[in-house]
């Protein structure tokens, strides 16, 4: 009897932290205490561990058992502590050889029978272990698939506690899990394509610009004009996820528990479309134990907000900071966590409450005050952060039935990739990734206008009373349009097109 130490990990935010499970078994009245800031799930693990040891081994020691989770100042949470606690207790009691699992990280939930169950966030745990130099993991079989993209790690899978104990005794070693890495060739084929959408060439063009420069987009149009249909096709023209991005996105979704299966890999750009009844914690993340919200689940993909004015203004204003900073910081009494939120904000709305303002076929029944009230649900600062504001008119019968099919997503994506390559070269010496991320100093360097361009932009700012943020936004969009054309300098027609995508800044005549 003595002290034993086993490595495991806990999830905080979107990252895992290595935890040492220390067990001490000494002579005394039978008791079992867990210390080191455990949450409710870990406190309940006492009963699961006792039952599992009684049913799968020689039994739980009738001794004074103390388990410490170090470092003690980090909040521990999750059911993955069951297996490391059980093994630490067995080692401290002398039932398995000392330090037999040195260099391993163990994480799994225990059933009362001793069966190992999968846990959420396993990819974050494996990445943290690799960073800490721990290259061997013992996990439940269902968790192995998610780890197939990681290299240089030995993933050992055990179905039961008995198998882990036999491995410790050297009776039946658990061989490293054999799998074939899916690589990037396993990317899921998109179900949608841009060629499915007839007409709306301006809206299609705006999405191409958005994909090329990571610009935010707002569609305004009557019901049935194709706003949602076109929005769902934006991911089909975005660049494929790189391996590092696949790991990052899968890690976030694994922690949030949104994967279809515990071994699922997110290989395509996320497309999140929350309902307008979503809470503040649901949209930006949070809770008693902070978890990623919709903006983090949309990381490196698209956040689509349909019927934008139906979202409470308080919820929309929560988006202002993460839309600009590409991350959100959630602070609690004892901890401050940072969640990533680098996404394209894509929104859709009707032009008025009835939806038919400006429709040539159906007249609008809304009063001017009702229209202003409807639009005022979206704050000016929020509108300012949307680079492309597009009007989508209703399609005529001829357009709906006789319009030829448009370009396929594959061809549009090729142009997007070309523009992204230009930006990658442009920003290779600073932290900026896309044109939409450019700071004001970058605009002065990469968005130089000629005299004619300065005159046009000055006139537009004066006529439409645009803010300095809108000024910068127009230059960023013009830079992306020029990149799609392969032009080194912004020309007057690039700037004119960018100005055309500011429909909500224009004066409305009722």
C-alpha cells in the first residue's frame, strides 16, 4: 500500500489540461474521498468505481482511500476520470505493479460491470497529451476513430477494466489500435450546388466575394426569393479544410457533444443555423461549465441567421465583438476561457414585416413606422459589421422556369482558391489571414486608390452618411473583388461594385 499516480485530462473551454490522479490507500476505517475541485460527475464516480472494482477485479479495498486530482486549483469535470481513478486505487493497493502505466494517459467512463465507455472531447485530450509528451493513450474502443488523424500516438483500446488490469500484469498486452487514416480524400460530397439556384446573379456574385475574402453577408428580399436556398450553398464554394483545421473543428464539436457519433470526424466546413429563440449562452457559449456556443461551432465555416430581425436585439449585439475579433472571452468567478469564432456571418431578412416592400407584383401593406421599427431591431453598429448587403428581388415566372443553370460550385470555388492564394502571399509576414481581417494600416498599404477612386468614395461617404468602419469595409470588399480578377491595384470598377453592395445604407423612400 502506498501512493500511485496516473495521468488523465480535463476539458476547459476548447482545450484539455493534463491532470495527475494521485491515490493513497492506507490502514483505517473504510472510506473513499476525492479532492482537488471535482465536479458532480467526478464525485459520483466513487460509486461507479467501487461497483466496477467489485464486479471486475478482486474488489474495492476496505481501507482509507484518498484520491487527489492535481493541480488542485483547476476545476475538474467529466466522467473520463473513472478509469484513471480505478487504476490508481488498484496500484496504490498493490493489486497491479507499480508504475506499470507510466507514460500513458487514461480516460474512459466505467460502467458498473467494468465496461469502458467513450467520453466527449477525446480529440482535445489527445492533442494535450501529445503536447505534454505523453504518446500512449488507453481509451474506449468507440473513441479510437476520432483519433485516426493524429500521428505518432499509440492509441490502445480496451473494452473492459479487466483488459487494462491484464495489460498491467503483462498477461495480455493491449496492442496499439490499428486504423487507416482517412486523410483529406474522405471529404464528404456536398449535397448542394450553386447551379441549382436560378437567377439571382448579384447574390451569387456576393457569395463568391464573401467566400474569397471571408466577408459577412446580409440578404434582403421577399419570401420565396431564394435567400435560404442560396445561403445553404455557401459552404460548397469555400476552400476545403486543411488537416490542422479538421482537427480544430472536430475538437470543438467533440467537446460540445454535437457529433453524430463519438468517432465522427468533421471534414467539411460547418454550417450552423440556430433558431431565433436561441439563448445568449447558446449563441456565444457559456453556462455554469462554459461550453462552445453556435459561434464557435461555426468556427472556420458559416453562421446563418435566417429571419434576422426575429432574433432579440440583445442576442444580435452579443455578436458584435466576436464578429470583429474572431474570438469570444467568457469570464466566470474563477476562470476566463477563450473560444474561437472565425466564421462568415450570413444573414437573411425580409425588407419589412409583411415581406413585400419593393415587390413589383404585390404591394406592401406596412406603414412607414412599422418598417422602421422592424429594421431598428438590428442596431447600426451590427449593420456596419456586415460588408455585403444584398437585395434579392422575387423571381418572375420566366426566370423561375426558363433560366439556364448557373455555374457549378466547383468552378466558383476555383476562383475563390485563387483569390485566397493571393491573400496568403500578401499577408505572409503578419497575422492577417483574409482581406476582411485587415487593419487600417493594412488598408493604407494594400488598398491604395487613384484620384478617381478617392473622388468616388468621398462622394459615396457623404451621400449615404457612411461611418469610418463602412469606409474600411468598402475598401476590403474592393480589394477582394480585385483579387478575384487577379488585379494588383484596386480599379474604379472594383470600388463601384463594392459600393453597390451597401443597400441598407441607402436612403429609403416609403
